[in-house]
C-alpha cells in the first residue's frame, strides 16, 4: 500500500486542524497547502469536491535522507490529502514514506524511510474516532 487513509468523524476544516496538530506531535510541519478545489475552478473552470493537499515535512528525517542521497529531495514533501466526499464523509490520506523512498537503493535510506513511515502512521492513527480505509 502506498498510503495510509482514514475516514474521520469531523468536518473538513476540523480535519485540517487535527492533521496539522497530529503532524506537530510527530515533529512535522506543513510546508505547503494546495486547495485543489479552488485551483481546478480557477485554472480549468471545473467544480470539484473539497480537497486539500498538505505538504508535510519532518526536518530531521529530510536531512538524514538527503545525507544518504542528495537527489532524495525530489520526493519531498510528504503529501497528506484531506478530502470531503459527496456523501459528506471526510477522508485523510497520507503517502507512506516507505513506499515513497523505495527508489533509493541504500540500506540506510530504508531505515530512515521506515522511521518516517511509522511517524506518518501515528499521525493518521491519532485522528478522531474513525475507520481505516484500504
């Protein structure tokens, strides 16, 4: 699986706040925020459901991975998606860093990615009463 996902029992805006707080608890921060709904409306005139991409980063993990391979930055940041489905359910999905960094063929990279993967899994696990999505 290339991502971790969960349906959360809260509003879209509350989910954004929960994700941001959960990331901070793992030492991560949001570097970028892309409002896909607004961007698609502005650029191509289509209506799309609420969908934000949060570009998250753990500075120590990023630094360690760059020490292993200076091209690893092409994979940054680790994206977390918050989207509101048509039925009103809010889903949070995050890339699994272990899957993201498989292309770096260095044993140390795998160790770093595993640590990052566990951090991201904890971020998703911490989110409010919900169910996992495959």
